[in-house]
């Protein structure tokens, strides 16, 4: 079964520990900022936004079917003033937990990740696992 993943989804999959599941510790610190930057690259490639002199300009304000792209475009649409790319990336970096949840939900729907509910003492939490890293062409050392 062939699946086509976007750049940001591939980066998220690289941050998942292939053996034990969960997000790799050394990837978790920069993951939100990396995902925000990669989504902006995707938006520029789709010609939804443009990038001139460090400032992001909205080109097409239409609604998107992609939940992640829509999450990024919505605040850009609401702001009247164009802002610098670093302002937007730091703004989305502050919402890193929400962005991770969006990526997890999207990749579970695409059958790339699976979620297991775990408990530590009496505290429930979810742990994510790659279903099959070989399908994605992701190689680990």
C-alpha cells in the first residue's frame, strides 16, 4: 500500500522512536519549530502564501481541506497586518502541543501511526508508535 506523505508528516515520523514508541527526547525540543517551518514550506509550494523580504503575504485566502494547513492559515487570514516569518514560526512554536496533536490525529487517519493508551500509576496518557517504518522509506541507524 503506497502512501504519499508531506514533508512535515515525514519529519514528524522521523521524531517517533521506532523501537519504544513516543517522541525521541532529542527531537522533542525542536519539533514544534521544525514542523512550523516545514508547513510554511508546503504553503509556499502550494502558492497559498508568499515570502518576500522576510514577510509572509497571504496569496489565496480560500479554505483548505487539509486540517494542518487550515490551522496555519486561519491566524494569518485573521491578522490585518503582514508579519515576518520568524514572528509566525515563534507564534506557532508556542502552540506546539496543539500542532503535535493535529499531526498525530492526521497520521492515525492515514494509518501511519497507532496510539496505545497507557497508565503511569493512576495517570492515563497516550503513546504513539509507527505502524511500519519501512513503508515510509524511513531508515533508522
